[in-house]
C-alpha cells in the first residue's frame, strides 16, 4: 500500500486548533514540529553540549507543522480532499499561519491518477447510481447514472457522508424544486438533484478548484445550463453573495461539510430556505450529531430523519 505524508504549516498558537480540525476529519494520529518548543529545548540544554548537529539547529528556524499520514485508498483520498476543501474556512482568534498543505508520496505513483483504480459504480438507490467517468455501466430501468470525475474535489459517493446525504436527497427532492448546495465540492449533490427532478440548482463552495470541477462534472452530465449555477465564496463573509442567495428562498438545501461550519452557517441556512422547506446536513461525526442538531433546532429547524454509517451522521430537517 502506498502512503502520503501530509504536512500543514501553522503557528504554535494554531497547533491545538488545527489538530482539532484534523480530528474532526478522522485523523487521530499526528506529529507536531513546533519551532518554539525546540528553541526552548535548546536554550535549556545547549549549555551541556559541546556540539549540536546543524540539522537539529535548523529545526529552531523551521516553520511549525503538523504532519500525518493517509493511505492510498478511497477513504484516504476522500479524507484528504475534504481537508483541502474545508481548511481555508477554518476560523480562529489567533494567527493560524499559512495553513499551506504539502504532500509527499512514499511511492512514485501519484494519487491524482492512482486513486482511480479504486472507484467503480456505486448504487445509491433504485433511482440513482454514481458512475466514474472512466467506467462503462448500464443503469437499471428508471435509474439515473451520474457521471463523475471528482479530481481533487471532495465527493465521490463512496464516502459515508456523501452517500448518506445522497440517500436523504433521493427521498426528499421533488420535481420542480429549487436546491441550494452549500459546499458543493465535486458537484455530486447538485448534479444528483437535477437528475432526480430538481428544476434549478445552485452550488456554492469557498474553493475555486471545487467550483471548476463541479462545472466540469455538470457539463459531463449535460446539465451545465441556465438552471445550474455555481458561485465561489463564503456567505459568512461575502454579504453580496449572501444577499444574492437570499433573493428567492430555496425548497431544499444540502450542506455536506463539517459540524463547526454547519453550526456557523445555521442562520444563513434558515434564511435561504422557504417555510416548510427541507435541510439536509452531513459530514458530521456521530459523537457531535446531537450538538449540531440542537444548534439547528435553536435556529428554528425541526428534525425529521437521522441516519448513520460507521462514525458519520446525516440529518434531514424541516423549517418551521
């Protein structure tokens, strides 16, 4: 098995916050290289040394980093993709540093193409199947095939969070619905909604790469038209975008992100949804599902359905 070593550049003050972010994304084991800790170590101990290796001295000037490893598997690729998508939205009251991600591979084979061998058609329901662009597949009668080339954007249908969200979406979407997909990633939820009967779909993501890939996937499925709209931006900081999205309330909103981002956007989700409309949230570690549900209920949402797979939860709500 191939492995990727990933490092995220941060600051001493940002270590705890970034580490918590990684834990929320399923990364439980990390290595921390803190330049300040090493400086303190040197100041306390070099008086006893006659010589210090230059490579060790260099650590005192190095950037603080958090390192971790992910396997060359579909799960590893999905985890890395979601981390890359969500990291720019990480907010804190302290300087988090550059948050630059660097990846090195233990084998020469690069993930960007190697991961494709793991993806095969994924049947979501009797109405929907996800088919990688490079695969040949004949859908069942009445089943829509969603063609997908996720690239490095989160969302292939194989990860529990995406699959749970797709299943709830399949149950909820109705012909003629207007849908808003917050954190659209590869565009999989937005495209699925159109294929399942939604009349208009709008996708939003803070990552320009994700928006580009979502557009390419929409074109791949023949739905990149005036009824499929994509925006790049953060509604919590871009008031113009928030006002644009709030012009006409949506019938259905999906948000397959992470717990903290969902909680941070709860007022916008309520604002953008019509009365009696449906909200589907996913990307939530099960141990935090009650916390997210309570926050949304306080905003005025009513919980309808909660589904789980492994350690992940998706929830469907109705707006009062």
